[in-house]
């Protein structure tokens, strides 16, 4: 079944995010740190008269921070709370069919935990991810 996917870059990897998980995409301003928050919670930010929890996706994946801190974010709502998940870049929105992860796709544990399948973009496989799995205290939704 064809769905719209947002194509983004996280930690140098192209990923596809189901548009049903995307409320909006924004540039994040000042982030206020939260004492004793999980390691991948960057902090809180004001966004359109509401507060969102900012999640460092690279840290959530257990990856080392490479270079500059991401300022773009995908806003998602989970159980009534808004989260801003940082991404390196946003590329496009396009319709794709979600295909199962094949046994031949090599993913390390971090990406495997968030992967829902693949989409084929210009003949190349792109990992489709579940944003919920990147938020502290939540587990991936069933695909």
C-alpha cells in the first residue's frame, strides 16, 4: 500500500518517515536542558506557543555526535505529547510502498530497533523508521 514518506538524513543516513507520524517540520531555536533527563533528551523548546521535548536522534540511536548540532526537526505527537526529533536535513516528501526488511539488509542494532521496512527510491533501498522508537520511554509501533 502506498503512503507518503518524508525523506530525511539522520547521522549521514537517508531515512524515510511515514507522513502519518509527522505533524510538521521546523527549525529549532533555543533548547533548555532538563536536569536528569535521559541522555538522548536534548531539552525543551518553545514552538508555536507550546513546549516540545527535543530528542537528539543520533544519541537515541547510540551514535556519536558527528560535527554540528542539528537544528532541523520533525515534530511528532505520541500519547498527547509533542516531540521534536532532530534531523541533519530534510529532502522531500513522496509516495512509496513499504517493503519488508530483507535478510540481506545489514543494520546495526540501533538502526534495526527503529527500522520498519524499506522503500525504494530511485532504485536504492531507503530505511523506513518509526519515530516512536526514538522517544524515551516508548517502544516501536507494529508496522
